[in-house]
């Protein structure tokens, strides 16, 4: 496979990108707005390495993710439902016959099919819970109040509510300390000859593409330099056009941004 990628790390620097001979992994560690809650830096480093160590096998992606979560939790002494950091997971794995994808959390995978259509694979279960605390911080930004102390107080309240529903039925699922979450990920398998390209991206990279009117076809044509320029452009739009999150309400003015394009061997 051929891979092009770029990253733009912001203050939290909790995105991770891992590339093996036949797979790409993108992780987006959750930023904690509670100063007493642990950062996800160490978690995503261990989880990514564990995933890469198992992706050479022919095991199902869900099984691989479950094993990686379990190993990471044991190594870092994390317990389900405790003070454990968490991360989204997006994986694309290629072989001569198939392209496999896995998504858990709000990172995305986009598949460009050979017939010209696209599949956008995303996990919307957390957004679907539609907590009042979520609406509070979004309305705060839309009203033009910006990233002040009230905004971050609202985010802390929202995160407390989210943790009550994390990795529970009728809640949402994320990579944390419970391997069961892996079996609630969204997985797909495509015949290799039906896929021209795949894009993996964290939400910090995805969300600004809409106001900038950048299509996935345009993204898929970019090389490393072009992707770096695109991420710089999204950062500039956030800084100059929407610095207070009025047009595109988001938890931070600038989030980490990671994007990777995979071209299977037969699609080169």
C-alpha cells in the first residue's frame, strides 16, 4: 500500500499516527478539561504500539483492538470506569483480497470506491446522546462568548456526564480500559478491487473541511506536502475567520489534526 499523511499537533498533542507494512492506525486521545484527570499521552503511545504489534496477524480487527486495550490497561494499571484516559481508534488494513476498516469514537474513515461513490464511516453514538451539557457549551460559543472560563466549566460538566455513560449499553463506546469496547466498534470489509483510496482522519482535521468546502476527492489526491498545507489552512481558518468558535462551535480553538491517505497496491 502507499500512504501519505500529515499531522498538526496543538496544545494537547494527543493524536497519534502509526503506519505498518499493511495497516494505518489513527488515535485521538481525549483531552481532559479536569486538571485532576490523567492525560491521554501515555495511553495512546502504548495502545498504538500494541495495535501495531498485532496487526500483522490475520485476526479480526475487533479482536486485535480488544487485546491491545487489555494489554495497555494492564501495563498502565487502568480499571474500567476508573480514572482512565480514553481514545478514538481508526484502522485501515489492506491485503491482496480485501480492505478492512475499524472505527471507534469520533475519528473517521472514508472509503473511495472504484465506482466513484464514497462511504463515510463514523461513530455518532456519543453525539446521539445529546446531553443538555453539550448544548450549553455549543450555545455559549454560538452566542459569541468564546473560550472563556465559563466555556471550560461547561466542558468539565459535560465530561463528567459523558463518563457516566462511557462503555455502557445505551451509552457510547471508546477505547479505555474495558476490552469489551472493541466489540462495539464499527467494522467494514471491502473487496480490494473495489477500493481506490481510504482516508483516516481525527475530528480536528475533519470538521474544518466543511466550511472550507474541501471534498474528500480533493483530499485523496494530496501527497504529504499537500496534506500538510491543508492542515495549515484549516488552522489558519480557525485562527483568523472563526477564532471564537461561532461558525464552527468546537471544544477548543485549535484541536490536534491528523490525516492519512491509503492507496491499496492495485489502486496505485
